[in-house]
């Protein structure tokens, strides 16, 4: 296949100078930091973790494992510059496992062991799905009409993490958004620094402003933009995560089946991420072999996460795909440098604690730009499709609407029937917008009559 025509500063196989590689890798670390920290912070109350030190260990383990799995994916998996990190798809099944009656009076380590068992068992299913080629064989049914809403809904489904978080304090959240726009769009041709590091510069500038105003007393404790160093002072310097650090995993059928729903949603989302990442990084459009290897190594990544005990799995990160679009740096080597930083800093508790001082409005402002880029990347696939076709317009409009509307229905009226594990799977899938949009578009595009030219398959194949 011919490679995508892009205006990238560095393509997927390019190796930037060492210093640039390290700084750009750090930028990827910062980009995924918000979500990676958010997941263990959300999970901690469900597990019953109260001690801030233990909570810090869980966060450090998440970063450590993310670095390992990112290296595995970029070196042996789909080999795209795609960051692996915790997945929100596993939260609902994890909450259900922690809430089981048998674990009501158990300590947090026991709850963690049951979640670890479910994640490890589910990872073997994902590895089998990828290694057997099932995913790849299904790709002949997937065209731009399916991919467009799938990718776009990944970004649209995350809207709750954008303006609502930035809006906790608009002066700082808005400043972050304006700085990202200024550096990545208006000033990118003025100096190479703005082309390469717009996100890092925006975060650092807004962070310094927040810290300064905190120091002078304008942002007191409790203020959304308050920047406190207490977490940094209380954290130990070093701790290396190790396998089965919370105890040996416990395996149960109910927990395993419930966790499968999270795996299904994660795989659907990841395939869309592969296409988005390839498009932005100048890589060829992923074929069935790339998809198979990617899913296989995501399963291996979840196996590693289960062994180390992150309380979660791993999946491809949309945030970092957005960073590639904003910086126009698609180098695989840069993402691998970011992975090494994740591993090293996962062992340095002080450094990880430092970044917990970034105020949430700054993180929310960053997401507004990142997730918007993901939506645009999804829509860009429509260039291959005949948009004058009433057939195509119906499928696209219906898929987008259902991808946004159905999760709202399931949030208000979750299914409750026996067997409970079937209801759990349907509830998880129905609550995942990109899964609903993907299945809707996939079913309609392959059953409603249309020519290959009309569906964009010819142009897609040539591209």
C-alpha cells in the first residue's frame, strides 16, 4: 500500500535527534498522564484503598505496566506509534466484581486479586481472538462508512472529560486551551519549538501560572487550580512494582464473564484507534495482519497488567493519537522513548507524585484539543465516500445518532434479567458509544445495497 500523504515533521520510521526524541517522548507521557492517573483514583474507593501511599503505589504500577506494554506493542505488535494505557472499558465490570456479596467484608487486596483473575482470564480470550485471525477475517466487511463514526465517537464519547473539567476554573482551563491553539496553529510556522512541543509548552505555562498564583495566595487550598506539593513531600523516592504484589489472583466464572464485556468494548475501540493512528503517523492503512497482531499484543498487555495488579487492563490511547495530530510527529521511536520514561518514572515515586499537582482544569483544557482532533480524524475518512448518496447519509447519520443516544438510554434504564452475565455484557456494550456506532454502521453498510464506489471501498483500497 502507498503511504498516506501527510505534512508530518517526522514519519513513523523517522528517528528524530536524541534530545528531541526524549522531550517529545516526555510530551506523550504528559498527554496520557491525566487518564492514567484518573483510572486508579477512580478505582481506589471501589477496592477500598484509603492510604495515600498505597494509592500512589497503584498509580506507579499503572505507569510501569503502560511503559512495558507500549514497548511490546510498538516493537512486536502492530508497530504503530500508539501508547498503551489503562482502559475505561474495564471500570464497570471491575465495580461489579468489587460489589459482589462474597467480597463485601474482604480487604482491598482480596478484591484486587479477584479483579486480577478476571483480567488474566479475559486476556487469554483476547490473545486467542487476535492470534487466530478472527478479527482480521472480519476486516473485509469494514470500510470508511464504519470507521468514520467509530473513530469520531471515540472523541465525542469523552466530552465529559473536556469542558466540564476545564470549567472547574475557566481562567486556567481556558488559558490552557488558548495556549494549545496558539502554539499548535498560529505559531507553529514561527519557530520549530512550537511545532514540536505545543502541548508540553501549554501545560507547563498554565501549570507555572497556577503554581505562582497559589504561592501568592490567590488560589487557596480547595480552589480548583490550587497547586499543592504535599503529595510530593509525602511520597517515597523509589519503589519497583513486581508481579503478584497484592497476592495471587483469584479466578471465578462470574467475574470472568462480566469482564469479557469490557474486553469486547476495548477491542472495538482499539481497531478504530489503529486506523486513526496510522492515518496521522503516515503509516499504511492497517491490514488484517496488523490488526491481528495489535489485538494479540493488547491481550498480552492485559495479561501483564493482571500479573502486576494494576486493577485494570491496557488498551490503545486516543489522547496520544490526538497529540500526533497536533504536533505532526508520528515517529515510532518517540513513543518508545515515552514508554521508557513511563517505566523509569513508574519506579520513581517522587516524580510521579509531582505530576499529581497539575490542576484538573489544565488537564480538562488539554482534553478539549485532543479529543476534538480525534473526532476530526474520524470524519476525514468520509473523503472516500460518496456523500451525495442518500444511502450513505442515512447510515452515517443513524450510526452517529445511535452512538450518542443509546448509551444515554442504558445509563437511565440498564437491563436487569437472568442470566445476569448476559445483562452485564449488553449493558456494557450499550453504554459504549463507539461500539454502538460501529455495530450500527457495520450492519447497515453490509446489508443495504450500494456499489463499491458509492461505499468508498475502491478509493479506500487504493489509498
